[in-house]
């Protein structure tokens, strides 16, 4: 079950990170930084709540 959760987290993170990169290329740096922070939260937060 944890493997499925980790794979889902990685898939969501990869998609979100790709969106952040596309924002960065469009010179929307503030939005890209916010998306990068969101990606970091998506990766780190489950280790404190779900994956104990």
C-alpha cells in the first residue's frame, strides 16, 4: 500500500514540477517559485502524516 502512495506522490510531483518549469520558461518566476514550493510540500508532508 505504501508503494502505491509513494508512486502516486511521485507522479503528482512530476506533473506539478513540469508545470513549474513551464511557468519559469514563460518568465512567470513568482508563480513558478510558488509551484516549486507546492511540489516540495507535496513530497515532504505525507512523510509526517501518512507514511509514519
